[in-house]
C-alpha cells in the first residue's frame, strides 16, 4: 500500500491511500488485452474515468436527456428527514465516489453538532476525482475528516475501513454496470463486511419507457459519444495500444430482454491494434463492436433480491414522482 498525505487549499489534510499498485500494471494490461481478444470484444467501464473522462461525465449529468443524476439528487436532497440514521461519530463510505455533488447533499443535512465526528471515505479508481471532490468538501465542511482511498473496489477488499457506526453509499445506479453474477458476488462481499447496525444507501435506476432510456445515452450534444470514445485514449495510455477514436462510432441501445442499456464502440473500418505487450496484434473488422458498458435497470423485485443476497433488511425505499429512480436504505 502506498500511503501519502496531501494538503489541500483549505489547510485540511486529506489522507490518501492508493491500493491500485497492489493490482500491478501487468494485471491491468492482462485484463484489458484479454477483453479485446474475446468475441465479442469488451473494455471494462471502470476505465472510463481518467481526468478527461471524469470531466465529460460531469457534462453528461447536466444534460436534459440524462435524468438519473438529477432524479437521484432530488431524492437525496431531503433524505435526512426521511431516514432513521444516527450520524454521531459516523464513517461514511462512498463507493465509486466520483465528484462531490451527491455526498455534499447528504452531508449538508447532518446536524451541525455531529459534523465534527464525521469521517468520509471516498473510494474510487480515479485519484484525480478523489482529490478534486475532497478539496470541494473540505472547503465547505472543514470539520469532517476525509480519508481518500484509490482502489478497484469490485476486485479489492482492502478498501473497507474501520468498524463502528458506518454508512455505505453506492449512488448513481453504478451497480447496474455489473452483470447479474457480479452484482450478487459484490453484494455478498458488502454484506459480509458490514456489521450489525451498519447501513447501505443503494441507488437503483428503474425499468421505464424505452424512449426515455435510449435518449439518456444518445444525447443531442454527443457528449455521451465523446465519453464513450475517450475510453480508447485511456487504454492507449495504460497499455500502449494505438487506437484512433476517429475510427469508431458510439452505439447505445436498450436490450428489453436483459433490461439494460448497452454501450458499444463500432469500428468504421478494418484495423490491427498493437500494444506494449509485443504480442500479436488485435484484428478488428469493419462493423465489429467493443462492448464498453452495461447499465441494468431494476424493478421492485430486484430491491428485495439484492437485500437477500447481501443479508440486509430493506428499511425504506425512496423514489421520485415518476418512479424512475429508487434510493434504497438497507440495514444489517
């Protein structure tokens, strides 16, 4: 584990633990190249979020067509009044923390006399995202302690911090990016690490009209397309491939049977992709796709099933007027 300390603009010290070196660059290379040699080809969505990818995703959240972020935020804005949570000496653990916009809404509802006892653990694969969000939160809430953890929280257990009064937050329906078997495995891991009294707030995007779903991932400004194509630049930087994003086009559609949006990159021409590995090149033919993301949509049945997998009880389900998005409060 690489442990460093950073001083940010507000003179508040943020502890930053980087667990990614434990995985090793060779494992990252193997994972990416293995996916590109599969049929069909794929790249894990966790590689979307370099600094440029994070910027583009922030732009996506502001788009008219992209309902999930604003809908979930509207639920979080009044959550403090609706949940029976004891915030005293609480550790808030946010998985896939990204920017600070959602957790900021939650922390702003914590009573003033409880803020000094709050420890916040943003956990993300992007160090730049943690640094930026920590600076924003430390400026607004100077009394809270921020302990950033750079980790692949799906494949590493080392991100789970101390015991005590803990609230786990997994916003954005990020859980929908996993396949169903991964969701089950992940929730079982979360449940096994949680102790009696610990809580989980889980954001879940619900099944809805297909037109609404497909517009959300095919916006008129093509920001989602830029975001999708940028993953090729991330892969180039990580493993020395020679992708040219201009050789691909963005493709996103809803699979009714699997209840998920799929995002792909579709090749415009034949190409051979090489990498630092020095191994044989990867042949991609015209019209072939690279699968970059799934975004599963869920039902009320999913809410109960997820709780069962994790060994958690459903305390409350909060949703918007359209029932487009649910924020589920589970308790161990």
